[in-house]
C-alpha cells in the first residue's frame, strides 16, 4: 500500500471516529430519555436530540466525506479487506443520508423523540388515540424517505435494507412462508398430543430482588460484563444499547407474579450485549464496529434466550441453583420444570410468547408494516387490522390497546423494517447451532456443568469478531457453508417440541 493511501486511511479513521462519538452521545441521551428522564423534560430533550442529529447529518454528508469516497474509489486495489469494507459502509451511509434533506432529518429525529414519549403515555393508559397522531407523522416521514432512497420491487424493501442489507420482501415471503408452515405443523402436533405442562408454579410471588439476583447470576455465567462494561436497568420494554464495546447496557422489567419474564428478557438482552462487548477494538473508526445486520444481532439474543436458555442442558445446571434460591419450586421435578419452561400456548404479547409461536407474532408485524408503507391500511384502521390478524394467526384477540397495537415501542421511534430481524434471527441461530454442534460434539455436556464459555468463545471466533466486515448473507455462508435457510430452524423446533409433547 502506498504511503499516501496509508495516510489517507488514517485520516479517514479519525474522521469516522468523530461521527461515531456523536452517534454515541445521541445514543446515551436516548437511553437516559427512556430510563431516567423526568416527564417535563420531553420537549427540551427532543430539541437536544434534533440538534445532535443535525450535527450528525452534517458530518456524515460533508464535502470531506465525498472527497474520501472519490479518493478511495480509485485506490481500492491497494486496500485490505477491512479497509474495503469501511469504504463500502462510508459510501452506503453517505448516499442514503444525503438523499434526505437536512431539515427533514432533524425534524424527524425530534418527532421520533416526542413520539416515543407519547407511546409510553398511551401504553400506560391503554389509549391508542394518544399515540395515533404521532405515529402518523413518523409513518409519513418513512414514506417520504422511501421515495428519496428509491427502491426496486416493493416500497418496503427500502426500509428492510436499513436493518438487513440485501433482504427483500420476495426473499422474506419465501423464508417466512416456510417458517410459518413449519410452525403450524409443529403446533398442530402439539394440539393433537393433548399434553399440557403444568405452569402454575411460575406465577407464585417472586420478589424483584430475588429475580434480579438470579438474573445476574445467569448473566455472569453467560459472560456478559455488567459490572465494569455495562449496566442493568429497568424499562417497560427491554432493550440493549451501547456506546462502544466498553459500555453496553441492558434493561429489563420485573413482574413479581412471573418467574420467567425478567429472566428471559435478561438472557435475550445479554445475548445482544455479549455481541457488542466482543467487537474488536481495532474496528473502532471503521463503521464496522457492530453487527452486519439486526437479523444477525437478533440471532445472538434469541440463540441465548431459546436455544441455550430454554435448553435441557442449561437447566441441568441452573435448576438446582434456582431450587436453592426459590422455595416456590419445592416438589417440582426437573422434567416438570423443563416442560413448563417450554410451554406452548398462542398468546397476545410478543415479548412473552413461547419459542414456537413467536415467529407468528413477527409475521403479523411484517405484514402490517408492509401494508402501512404501501398505503393498504391507515393508522385509523390499524388496531382493527392488528386484532384481526391475531385472531387469524394465533386464535387470540386483544381486549385493550396495551396488549394489542401498543405493545411494542418500535414504531414510535421509526424502526420500520426492524421486526423481520427477530424471525431472521431465529433462522440464523438454528443454522449456527447446526455448525456449532459439528464443531463441538461435547457442547451440551459442558453446558450441563455450567460452562457457557465454550458457547461464547465459539460465537466470538466465528461471528462476533468480524463485526460488519461481511454482509449478512456472506457471513452466514462463510460460517456455515450455506445460504440462509429455514430448514434448520424447522427441524430444531420439531425435534425439541417432539421430545416434550409428541414423543
């Protein structure tokens, strides 16, 4: 590599760090808005966030960025793999951001901040009308952005690309169609079996302090560093956020009448957090210091939550520990507990859904988002459409907005195109599991001993350390040798639930 190119790369890295620093500042303000901010601060905080987004826009779309792009387009042959990926991300980010007028970008950030606060109030009061005008504004912005960006095929493809580069509605329809059919097949077998696990012992009183202590015990075994490089806080909708790999924070919510909720949300968010903490330091200042897609990010959280956290080997170690801490489980056998952890019942709340029917919750949201962006449904019609789809897919119907259209925060902050990531995460996770089982034949024996390090180390070496160097389709093929498929997930579900329900 020529000295001039080396010098230019160093300059580029320092410039990208400035963008990342500003992004981190905006992210920590957003975190504080959800976790700590007093209610009267909403309007002023939204103005602060709008200002920072404006500065972020200027740095991301400056003439200096265009100069970097022009220079490196003529020197790509000199660059190593990481540098090529950096330039790719720089160019993609520049082109997408530049197409949005700066005043609209700033206004959109402000509206999303106000919208999030309106959603919180609406959910607490189970009143969709409080949120509806704000949701309409956020949707209208997204529709305009789709036109600015341009798209091939379905308009919704432009939004999908923000979270899962390379995915389209056409590809999703195929993957989700196979996944849906597989889920329904397993669900039918479960219904025919007639077996219903006993779960009443999960709904006894479990104090917040007890749940918090046990969740931390599990997270420490998972190797999420919440003591020196993270935090655990409370928020009505669990999430993970990070400001570099040395500050990765999660939230959860405790229900004293349900042992499972906070624990599994902690395991889920812990999976996200471990991914971020494992991103190598050397990827700072490259735009590659994160996952290549939200689907791959969700693969890690849902892998830990379900494949590991609801697995038999996991509870061989953790159930005796739970019995020591919770007398509520006295007289409950391991088999009863394990079957109850994997209890299947179509339900209303996505974040509380069982592992099997969870994918149907995502398909509902995917279909509704696509309809909204393509003007096939209005915000006025949204609660009715939501309820109809729940009746059709899951056989249940919300009785109030809080357990229906208001249950998720994603639309309030403009995250249209995100929901499919959760289901894609299930597919990625099961495909990674198949490869992990090949590479580590004794994996389950180690997990039974409480050794989750082997799982963490495999994911770190095969997935986490690459950050966003590779596109998601390229990374899954690099790790498993195959393109993403629904086959492994369907087989995994049939084997797991077959052993419990229809042996």
